[in-house]
């Protein structure tokens, strides 16, 4: 396969200074809504979250955005997972949205802070019963002998909790990524992409600057 010959131009649109509001969340909300409405991506809320372990090794994985406001981005996970252990040691993370069909990317950098027990409960009990049980039985990131073993245990717990409230595992919960930098990328013709980076200068005060492609 000749990978060097695989290329395309980026000519859907531009991002100009007049398109850039005072805070990154206004533009992010507009782009996210556009990605959802266009229906060009089966998972428009998917974001790649990057963490670093105690040895300095980075890891990335895709999770789903479950809410955001001016305070940050929210997602949920098993905190005994690889990512959870990394965040416990080093809360500095980055996350990346790739809406490639729209020639758009957004990159956040900041700190991950744990959500409250109330926020964890509210989201956990909004999930389908089957997903609650799956969260209860999975020791995320740990080895298991076979899929049959996993499914068998899952089915057993489904039967046990049928008609009952599933207890939320104490190690299952959410994080808020509080950003200090947010970069927006809009693909441009001839690789002359439009890039703008927001930097948090003080509380609620963002600077914004155009970057070279």
C-alpha cells in the first residue's frame, strides 16, 4: 500500500478572527452541535483522553463526553482503571475531539478533578440497568480468562439485581477536565489550516491567538 499517495484537500470552510468568541466553550458548543446535527459521525461526543503514568509513559483511550459548561468537560469511568490510576498520580490530562468529516479538531489541556458523589450517583442511575450491572462486575483493565467467563458472571449479576437497585461501585465515578488551554483546528486548502489557541490567563479571562498551520 502506497500510504504517501493517500491525500485529500481540506476545503469545507475557514475559521476567522470574527468567528472566535471570548471564551472557548462558546465555540466548542457551536462545533459540537454542528457535529451532532450533521450526523456525519456515529459518536460525535467521543474524545481521546491522554494521561501519563508514574514512569512517564503516555496512554490514550476514547471515552464519551457526558456534559460540559464553563467549568470544564465531564466524563465517567472506573477509577481503578489504567486511566484512573494515572489521574490519581498526575491529574494533568489532555483530550481531543476529531470531527474529520467536518475538517475540525479541538484539543483541551488541563487538570482532571473528581466529581462529587451526588454527580456520580445522578449519572450512574440515569444509565440503563444493563450498563449499571456491567459497571458493577467489570474490574476494568484487569486480565480475565475468557469472554465466556465475563459474560457468565454478567448474566448471574443481571439475575441477582433484577427488580432491585444496583449499588454504584465506590470506585466508579466521574472527572471534570478543567482546561487551561483549548485549541481549535479547521482544515484549510493547500494545508493552510486555521488554528486558534485559547489560554486561561486568570479566572474567566482567556487570551486567544492565531497559530501557523
